[in-house]
C-alpha cells in the first residue's frame, strides 16, 4: 500500500524520464540552551533506500546558533557524512556549514545555508548554497503544527570527486509537528527530492517518509 501511494504521487512526471527511489529518513536533534540567545544542537541522521537495498546514509553533526533580538538566527556547524550502496561503504564526507534564518512573518521564514564539502576520495573543496523557504502554522491549542518547506541545492564549483557546478536538485516537504512531552517534539512528513540529471544521466526522484524527534536538554545552570 505504501509503495502504491508513493508511486501515484509521481504520475505527473513521465516514468521513462527519471529514476525513482523510495526512502525512509530518520533524524534526532538534542539541543541545550547556553544562554537566552545561544543554543548548541547535536544531530543524528539515518536513511534507508530501496535502490541501495537497505541502510544508505548517516550523518552526525553539531550546530551552534545565536538568535538576535530581531529574531534572525545565525548558525555554524560541522557534519560527518557516510554513505553505503548495497552494504558497500562509499567515500565519506566532512562538511562545514554556515546558516542564516530570517523570519518573514505570517508563519514564513527564509534560510540560506552555505556548505564546504571535503571528500575522502580526493582533494578539492566543494562549495554549495542551499536556499530554503519554510512555513508553519498552528492547528490547535495543544501545540500541533503544520509545516512545509522548499529547498534548492546550487553547486558553486566542480570537484574531482564528483560535485558539478550548477543547479543540482530541489526538495519539497510537508508534515506535522507533534508535541510528545515537555520539551520533546516529533515530526512526521513526506519529502520529495528531485535531482536533475547531467552529463547524460537520467533525472532522479526520491520519495521519502520522514520521522524526526527533537528534544531540549536542561539548560546550562538550570539545575544549579
């Protein structure tokens, strides 16, 4: 049933023009407030893919965020990234990232992420930007929220290990954010990722069910 539902969402694009994959994305975030304006977040990500025949992707990262009085958030952090294809480990990747998030009003926000990518396969730093438009809205008085995002990936250069300059892909996501307990929230959603084929390759569409668990660790000094 799950496969049939996902396949029906792709009917608008001819199947012959693209490859398709069904995936499951899992993420957990743990945040600690260092002060009223500063926050540190630890992130863990795991993904499963039909095409890769099982567990295919993992990320572990840390992110520091400062929130200005205007509501603008400035962040920088690091992620370690690993991939597998049919159980075979692929070259891993280290990422540095910088982000700015700007509230736009009426539930909308704009975010720009800049990444520097270091691949274990060979030298060369891949630089890419990821602009994202987000929206969220409360659905009731108990903390239930609807969210939607659209994100674009633009590579600023070409590297010897595979990054190609230009517009690479886009992601569209929609889901629900659900309060679970004090300082704990869960998210369940659907994400569509479309990669544009270049160099003779076919386009690729990924359908992903997404599950996220976010929690706040006790603030520094809270229990003093």
